[in-house]
C-alpha cells in the first residue's frame, strides 16, 4: 500500500471525506457552518488575515470531525459492545470537536467586531 501515486492517495482521501459526508450528520452541519463563515467573509470583506484565520478554523473543525468519525468507526469495529471506557473515549473525541468549534466561533466574533464598523461605514450606517 506504500508509495502509491499521488492521484491514488488523493482518491483515498476524497473517498474518506465522501464517506464522512454521507454517514455523519455532524460533518454535514460543520460544512454548512463553514459555508456561512465564507458568506460572512464575502459580505464583511475583512483584512486578509481574517480570511486566513477563518479558513484555518474551518479546516481544523472539519479535520477533527473526520478524525472523530474515523476513530469512532475503528472503536465500533474492534469493540462493538457498550463499555463505559469506550463511551468516555468517544465523548472525548466529540469534546475535541466542540472545543475547536467554540474557538472558531470566538475567532468569528472577533472578526465581526474588527470588520463590522468598516462594513457598516461602507453601507452608510456610520
């Protein structure tokens, strides 16, 4: 499986993202929220540093959702029975996504606070 051509390895990654999209409602919700963040960027037109910060936050949340889904799938395959320790591990995975989601929200609020006055001035509110 090692040393496959780049396009083959890219295909594996796309297959994983597709599988997560089809199988995980949380991933679909996070993708929609990333779309809302993009819309906010397009409307507010903040400085480029905010574009980078929001893009990184969205990518990190989506990446954590992918990791969460992958690890949960492995856990379910290896240990399908309900066990308190496994439930706790899954809760921790979900907690990682939640922490990054809250951090991303704070970055978004900071962007709106920073870019909002300029946007309001452009539309004639100030």
